[in-house]
């Protein structure tokens, strides 16, 4: 019996060594490409969840278009933890996103930007690590950028 248990333990150890190691994802950036017309229906539930998930830090939304805060609030987004920033250009969105990520006051930053080159994504990743934040980059396929709330 002792030999059978020893062999069983050896077999378990061998199987454990062969199993792929799970590692924690290191990326703090999620990129979403949303089809034309689906932005509100896809983003509102996520924004609502994120806005109510952390009461100590901001959920920051950054866009070149005005977001309709009343729509967000009517969907249950906590106004106490929601920060909406309207930028005048995509370059301003990029700069404000970097600032919001790196300063550590936002648990999540949701930014509307066209797809970004790898070097820009690396800088945003660095800022997110520095501020212990997450970034959701949103772009729309086949449509000019919309707005978060409608």
C-alpha cells in the first residue's frame, strides 16, 4: 500500500510538472473595436459595472465628443466615482489618457482613440503600471467616433 501511495504521489508530481504554468497577465490595456451603432449597448453595462466597482478611485472616460452624463447616470453609473473629460483632439485624448493612467487616481480609464502604434501602447502600458490603473481603448469600426452616453 505504501508503494502504491508513493507511486501515486510521484505520478501527481510528474503531471504537475507537465501542466502549463498559469501566469498573471501583465498587460493593463484592453482594446475594444466596436461595430458601428453598437457602442452604447456594448459599453454602458461595462461602464456601469466599472463605475460601481471601486468607491475610492475614479472611472475616467475621455473622448473628443461630449458624453451624456445623464444617460450614464440613468443607467446606474455612480456619479460620485465618474469623471468624464472632453478633449478637443485625439492628441489631447492621448495626452489626457496618459496623465489619468500615470497619476493613480483612476482605477480604470476608458478612452476613445483610433488604433495606436506599438510604441504609443508601450508608453500607455508604462503609465498604467506606474499609476496602478487599467486602460480600455475603444475604437469604432466603420463609423466616426460616437460618445459614451448616447
